[in-house]
C-alpha cells in the first residue's frame, strides 16, 4: 500500500516536472492577466514508473540524522541533524521524514518538482526554518495518515545567502495532501510561506505564531483550500492569519482563524497596519466549506481585501471585538465590492468603544445606509443588514 501511494504521488509530480515551463508565472499572467493572480491549478496526474523516482528517507534522532535509500544519486551535506540535499537528477525526488530532533533542519535544492512525506517527524531549528525548499517548482507535501508532525523555527534566524521566510518555506508552489496532522510553531516569521502558490487539498494543519512572529500563511502568487482542516492562531501585532498577494479561494475544508494582535507601525512610519484574519491583495472568493474568523486586537479586521470579496457558497462567520484606538475594527473590508450570491454570511462588530467609526462591512462606499455596503444577488431566506451586524443566508 505504501508503494502504491508513493507511486501515485510520484505520478502527480512527474507531470508537474514535464510542464514546469507551461505553469510559470508568465503563463498565468498571459492567460488570466491581473499580474498572474489567478489560481494555478495542479497539472493533471499521469502514470509514471517507479524507476523514474529517487527515494530517500531521513530519520532524525536527537542531534543526528540517518539517511537511507538512493543517497548515492543525490548530494548530501550533513552537520549533525542539519541536512542539505541537492538533486540534479531528471528523476522525481521523494523524501520521507521521521523521528525527532531539537536542533535540526532540512534544506533541499532540486531541479525538478519533488515530494515530501511527513511520516511522524518533529523538527525544531533554533536558528532558522525547520524545512526550507529552494526549488522553484511544485513541492507536494503529504501528511502520512495517522501521523502527527511538528515543525518549529527559532526566535532569530542565522544570516544565509538564501531566503528564509518561515518555519516551512518554499521558493516554489506547495500542495498539501494526506490525512495526517501537521502542527507549525512560528516564532520569528511566517508559519508556512511560499514565494509562489499554496494549495491545501487534505490534512489537519494547525499554525501558531508567537507575539514576535508574523503571518500564519504567506503566499505570493495565490492561495486555495479545497479540503482538510486548517486552524491558525496569530498573536503578533499587525499579523495576518493568511497573507496573500494574489487571488485567495476557499472551495472547501474547515478553516478557523484567530488574531489577537494590535496595530503595528508600517516600515516607513507613515501609518499603522492592523491584524487581520485574511489580507488579500486581489480577489477573495468562497464557494464551499466553512471559514470562521475572530479578531480581538485593536483595529482588527476579519477580511481585508484590495479587490472584491465574493461569497458564492459555504459558511463564513466573522467576529471582531477589538478597540478603536489606532485602527478601525471591521468585519469585512473591500476596496471594490462585497457580493454574496449563495451560502451563509454572519458578520458582527462587538464591544467597540467608538462604534461610529466601525462597520461590519466596508466596501469603499461612503454611505450611512448599511445596505449600500453589500450587493446581494438572488433571494436569501434570511437577511439582516445593520451597521454592526449582518446575517445573510441562502
């Protein structure tokens, strides 16, 4: 069964390897426009023989790690439990991690898309990311069924010549699969970060950031969740549960985001940025699943979006309870429009000292009529639209 699962996973990635150029950022920019902000879909899987895959297993044990498998076909550099693997092969690389270390890490360089199976592993790196993928192609992360996996970064990162943007960082696209559990403890930067696209299809993922950390998830080119369970708890000032510079899509799954940080000064000192459950620079779309956001910090937002927020299905619940000293708490803020045509939407702003400055919904329209703040397409079975409370159910 394990070999069959590995075979299927390799098939997914081999197709990605063969179409790396096709699924580049330029391709999506030309096809969809909007600076490549539309979702990138994983290539269709095609069968590939096991002979096209390199298998390497890493078993962490305290201050050391043992490597087995096709280690003669990759380049391995090891310092205690800090492991670096470089693959220049045209074959698909599949790594399997297990064991535990309180002072270790994994750094990977690969010419092609590759797969990572977390099979009951605990990695703590005191001076950097727990896992760092320096490959700009697809990374398929599988949480082995029935396993618990934990990744923790350090409170400070040692200076390196390569990017280190979170506890689990990837230069390329990331897709999460499998029915295991992954807990990420972020102390310095982001929990999961990609300079490209992040897609969650399966798994039970929990991300916790410290008050000195940053965002739960940070994606440059898009974020999509299709299934699984995602729980994010952000304590940092100005931190976001999900920070996406492109399109953000909820097609399923069960997501809970909690932020408790206050406003944080911008780098140029011109203004402050509030914490938010989701900060999206492009279109936010929800078609299915459940999304629950709670924000309790000063000026906290549920969803803060530069383009439309569109709810077409699923259940979205947003509650903000923060003060109004430096920022304005808002349930959903969009610069261009808030549109609901299906599903269920519940938004409330509670316990705000100066409620005149705070709205459940803000779509950029300067109006004192709450109904001007949202566009409803169709006929909901329940509709309550007030300044600090909105309930719409289809």
